[in-house]
C-alpha cells in the first residue's frame, strides 16, 4: 500500500483509502465537481473529482473504503489528488488498521503512566472516583481508543489518552511550582476534564460529533458524569463534588470558548492553562508535520484562524 505521507507531485496512485468526506461543489464556470478527503493512518489528502459523471466514477459514500486511481498535483503549496476512477473496495482488498490515524506513542504505556500519576492521589473520595472509571477495564479500553477532537488537535486513535496524560503531567508540574494548589483535586479534574468526549465524538472511523455532542457538548456531559458518579459513592462530600464539577465546567476558560463558567478556583485556572497549553502546542506540531508531509517548501505556512496569525516554521522543521 502507498501511504499518503509518501505521496509526491506527479505520482499516479492506484490503491484503497478511506473516504473521510465527500461534497458536491460548483466551479466559477458553472461546472459541477466534487471535493473528497481520503485518509489512511499517515494522514489525509484533499482530492478533486472534476467530472463526476465520467465513466469510472462509481457511486460511493463517506466512510466507504474506496479504490481510486488518480494523479498527485500541487495546489498553493499543498499536495492534491485528482481522482480519475473510483469504486467501493471489495472485502479482502484492504486492512482496516491501515486507515486510522494512531498516536505515535504506545497506548498501554501511556495508560500505565496515567494510572501511576493518579495512584499518587491521596484523598480517599477522589481515589474511589478514579477507580470507578479509570480502574474499569471497559472504560480503559474505550478511553485508549478515542480521539480528543474531530479535526483540531489529537484527532487520532489514542488522542484522548495522549492529551489527558499531557494535561495531568502539566498539572502535576504546576503543583510543584505552586504549593497552594490542591494537588489531589487538580490531578483528578485533569484526568476527567475531557471524559465527556467519549460521548461527544463517535468512534473511528467516523470520528464525528454525535447528536448529544452537538446539543450538549463534552463539558456539560463531563460535568454530569462526575456528578452522577459522585452521588453513587455514599458519603461523597458535596463541596468536593462541586469543586470538581466546577473545574470541568470552567476548563475552556472563557464563555466564547464553550465554558459555562469562568475559573473561580486556583485549580480550575491551572487546569484551563494546562489544557490550553497542550491543545495549542499539539496543534502547532500538527501544522508543522502537515507541511513536512506535503513537502511544502515555504517557511511561511499561511494564516491560521486558531492562532490568528501567519504561521512560520522554525529551523527544526526545515
């Protein structure tokens, strides 16, 4: 199989890929064409079907595995695939594990490191809460496989775990620098801060927003999960439950970023900073890696809406 990260301008491609998106469009001259996004475990590539009615363009849908024939071109510094022929792939023509983006880190090792950190939480109520979820084999397997986002950052198998571990590690570091932080509360909140994404985003290969994800969002669902779990533990202190829920509700920091509450506790502020740090730096890393995969020769990578800045790669990425 020829993986997307190995594409070069001028290549003729004939292989199976996962159709991530398909959308009809109209050119300025009034002619219909289609935008398609294909995916394998090394990344995605934007594609065009310039003549959807031509012979060889069979019917297919998003999330189908499709055999395509096409040519790799370059448009505005990025690689693009012009599809000439396409059909739904037959059973046996592909191995599904080749088509899902996966964390570069071992999922079991990351989960073990996360559990080691959470094992240092001393508060008995929080220990019971952690064990209720992270100690469950069913929960652990779901958590290891999930992504942390649809597209923005950590949108790969193991992404939720990788992001959560990074946030917990950052919070642990903050506690060493700022001794007044309640370490047990902060590490527990960090572990649970994105747990609502298990219900906000569907499993791979779809990896898209669920109905509840669209209507409620992971912050609200995560807070509800914490509240429900705490109430099932007889005697769980109400104040501790409220503080933990507040950290979840405030971890995006601002109303315009989806937080129902702004941070009112030092631990909530620390969690917001850790979450934002890891999300932004991972997004920056993914921008650099995408430019490298696409053989973009320019140091300046263009304007990015998230950062509200024209992004330039440093010498380490040349």
